[in-house]
C-alpha cells in the first residue's frame, strides 16, 4: 500500500487525562482506518488549564496503545482541519456520549466544514460502559478520593491521585 492510498484518520482531544472511553473510540477507529493519529491538543480555548502537560498526556496514551500497531500520537496547536490535512487525513473521528456532546460536535463540524470540505467527521457512539465517562468527571472523583480504577489506565490512576488527592 502506498502512503497516498492509506486511509488516515485523526482522533483529536485534550486527553487530560485519557480515559478508557477515549481508548475504546481509538481502538475502534483503528479497525476502520489504516492509520489513526491521536492528536493531543497543546492549547485549548474551550478547556481550562490542563492538569497534565502535553508530554505527560502523550506518554499516558502511548503507554495505553502499545497493542495498536497502526496508532500514532502527536501534539498539535492548530485548527484540527489544518492538522488533519497536514497529516494526510481526510477524516476526524470523535466519540459521542450524549445529546450534549452532539450539540457541541455538530457546531464544531459545521465550523470545520466552513474551513474545508476536504475533511469530514465520523462519529462513533460511546460503548454503553463508557457513555457516562469524561475526563472532568474522573478528575472530580479523584479530587474527592473516589474510586477511578477501571475508568482510566492504571498509570493515570496513580498520577491523578498524586495530583489531586486532598
């Protein structure tokens, strides 16, 4: 397969931290595309200050995807459509959990399509066991000493407890 014929997708996010729901979407995308690039946003307008710096977030993801040969992880600090085009991707893959996700993602899709019609977005519905899971929810649980085992990879559990334990 020539590089130009590969089906490349980008899974963007802040991943602060990566959750098992994120990993589920990434793994499912890896069965659809030849190459999946997990784009870790370095600076987000929508989110407040990150708990973990971009290098640590990338390390968490890399540690969790070792079994996925066709998945790469890269930081980015541009428009997602510009990042996708620069990587040769024509598809952005996002997970949807609830109606609130749909409303936000619908708006982002329309804005992205205004920038270019060369990149489309594919939405994967959250697997039932992850339909409630968010990075912010995990951080809140960790802050108050809640059980986050099974919600994030084991190395993330330890770091969250170090960073957020009261």
